[in-house]
């Protein structure tokens, strides 16, 4: 084994020279053995004839090997293609031997040529296989032993890909198909899922690789639940869509996605709803650089709009999304014009000018402050951006003749316990009031739960904490949330915006809510680690409960009441909820504006409490950092006086 290691460390030209010497010996031995095996049928050769014939055959055969690139091939990756080239080369060599003997007047029977070809192929091809197998045996001892779950096409491709790598050594397949169990695939035994536990112990398995790219998420969750208790790391191949699009290859393993842990199958978009208000039209997205806004832009671009206006306050975020979308257009041959615009939704004249300049047909309003504690600490800016930003953008849309206006709302707008949720509910009421005041612009609102991977989401935070050795921080042991993927959320927004009458509020049937602490535990265990508890003090990662943050609820809801009806999509519901007339809403906006102007946080809070939003904070504490600082300073001055 040490010899193989030394050989692999030699310079490439030296290894090629060794291969050439071995081939010279192999071809020479093949000719001698073929002669000896057919000695009785061959007229004895003179040494001069033997040297000339053998030299010519040897030289031309080696030239053929060089011409076919056999010495450029990496021996440790030798496969069918290389062996087939060797075979055709030795056949050519055999024909050359026969013709050369005929030209020289040597009576060479066909059996001697056949023996030569077989022996030459055995020696030249066999030497390469010996080196390959020796190398793989040596390297397999240094690789992580893995089990591949799924013996189908994806599993076989994965096994072949990682076998040639330096990280993993596949030792078994696992498959639910009883027809495959106890058979051999690519030389690896296929076992039942029931025997995984014993196989891990007996073979010292370090990882399980899921090769199930097209399996439903509900089934993947069942499999992951079964693997969760095993002392190994679980990884997965990319999804079928990523591989088909060429974004990822099958051997680019990923940690188990949270979507799989949740087990909720994605809602399939309806093509006619996706393209209805986008294809061939001009679309504007506010907050285009955010996690939701940027995905909205990607989904919109797939529907081939005439132009896509990116309205974003952050210069860097705008630069990043504009660059990405331009590349997508070039790669996929999309002729849409990408228009980057820096601007704030709080300046009506700015956004109105933009809407009129590009004759925008549809607006998706994603610009908002959404981080619950930060909005608690900055109440005025939360109200200004979320409520007044929505109002100014909506009024600009009406003035510019925009046909469709879609607000991205949140489940936190339902019976809110925080300022952020309250401002989003007020934003909904603004649009509902405007929908009553006029009919030219159609307003709709879309509510959904937490989005996986968005900025501020717990999922990337948990991943980071696990990578750094913990602890994983959860606010409360009983806290629950609804989850969906960012693409799914964006598709929902686009589809819902095409349905119902002006002023409609849409929600997604999101299935069951998820207990956050259970999600954290699954992520720890499927990383091949153990939770550290009082019962298991030697575990790897501890979970700590930090307490509910300001304004945070234990659970979220999507509906204020039970008055819902079906829509044109089977998984999208339309809510019928209380709204204010525009006169009432306008009066409330005036009071809110006055309180914000004077920075009267106590009055602002009371207005939010009195508004018909259902705002019910957990306590009477005001968290605004500037207001609290100002009050503290005033008290200090009073004490001094």
C-alpha cells in the first residue's frame, strides 16, 4: 500500500514513463506467449525475423496508444472508455502482426494472432485496473464511509461521482424498493432501511447521503424523521430543478434543507395566474433588493415582462439584484428591460415620477421594515416606512394610472402584539380604504408566514450557531411559526394579485405550524451532532432559551376571523375582514402623522392601540430607544434642578 502512495506522488511525466515501460513489457510478453502457445503450428523463426517483426509491431502499437491518448488518461480513474481504447488498440496491433508476418513470408496461424490480442489486452488493460483498484483501496481507508439512500438513477450517479473523489467512500445502498433489496448495484449491496442502524455500527459509517431529488417533501420528511436518531451526519443531493437547470451537479452535496424537515410539499403555481399581469407589461417592485423583493423580481422575469423597474433605497442591494437579473436575461434570452432606480417609498413625488416615466402597469410593494424588535425600538420610522410608505406609493400608483397594486403583508398583521404587525395591518387598511375611494387601480394584499432563508430568519441563524459549536438560541420552548420557501412566497404574491376584487386580502393554506425548538433539535441531530442536556452533558450543542423579544408572539395566525372563501387557486384563500372608510382612514393617518412629527411616542402608541387593528401588546412598556433615552435625560435634568 505504501508503494501505491509513492507512485501517486510521482510527477506526471514519470508516471507516464512507467506506464510506457509496463506496456512495452506487456506487448513483448504477449508476443512471446502467443508464439510459444502456437509453436507447433509456426515455422521456426530466425532471430532477425523475430526482432524485426516484434520491433515494428511494438513501435506502431505504442504509437497507437499515444495517438489514442492512453497516457493522458489518469489511471486511477480508468473506466470503460479507456479499456475500450486499449482493446481496439491491441486489435489493431494483432492485425498489424498478421499483416507483417504475411509480408515477411512467415506462416502465422490465426490462433496465434488471437492469443496475442487476448494476452496483450489482459496485460495492458489489466495493469491499469490493478493500479486503479490499488489506489482506490488505499484512498478508501482515508475517506468517510457513507451510505447512499436511494439506489435509483440519482443514487447510482452519486456513487460513481464520489467514488472518484477524495472525500467519500460509498459502501452500501439503502432503498425502500423490496425488488432492489439484497441485490448488488455498482458492486454495492442494497439493504432495507430497517438494517441501517446495524450497518452504521458494523461498518463505521460517518454519513448518509440522500439521493432522492424528485421525492415529495412529505416522504423526505418521513425518511429524515427515521434517520434523525442515528449518530451520523445526513446530507442530500441537489433538487431535480437545480440539476436540470445546471445550477448544481449531483455530487455537490448539501446539508439537509429545512424545507425537507418541515415536510410541506410546495404549492404548485398556476401558469395562467403567473403571467396574467406580467407578460408583455411594465412591472415595478419596491424593495427590489430585499429577500422577498429580489425573489419577486426573479419570478417576474420568468414571465417575460416588457420592462422591470427595480425601486430600492439601498444602493448596494440595487446594484446586486440589477446585475443578477441582467445576467439572467443574457443567459436565458429574455428581452425585458431592467431599470434600476434608487428611491424611498416615503417620497410620493419621487415614486410617482418613476411610475409615470415608465408607464408602469403593475406594482408589487415589498418595501417595509419587518424585523419585530428593531421596529419596536424605532416606532416612528416603522410607522413612516410601513404605513406612510404604503400610502404614498399607493397614491402615486393611482395618480400614474397603475392597473394593479399588490401589497406584501404578513401573518403578524393578524391580532398583532407588536408595532411591526400593527403597521402592516394599517397598511392593509390604507389600501382597503383607497379601494373604496376609487376603481381605476385595483388593490390586493397577500399574507404569508415566515419565509425560509430570508434576512432575519431563524434558519440561517441556527446554521451559523451550529457551525460555531452553539449554543442554539430559541426565544421560548413553546413558540411556533408557519414557514414557506422564498420562491413559493413570491409565486403566491404574483398569483393572488390576479384574483378577487379590489381590496381583497389573500392568505395561503400553509398547513401546520412548526415548533421552533423541534426545528432546532432536528437541525442539530441531522448535522451528525447531539444536543447537550442535563441527561446528556457530553453532547455537542446546547439549546438555550433567551426569552421572548419585544413584541414577539408565541404563535402566529393568518386570519382575523373565520370568514374566508375560495379563490381561483386551490391553496389560496380570500379573507373578508373589517375595513375603514377612506374618510376614517384619512383622519387616522393625519393623527399618526402629527404624532410622528412631534415625536410623541406615547401618543403614537395610544393611536395604534385605538386603531381597529387588534393591537394588543404583552405589556405597557414602550421600547423606542430614542424616546426612552430622551425621557431618561429629562428625568436626570429634573433631579439636578
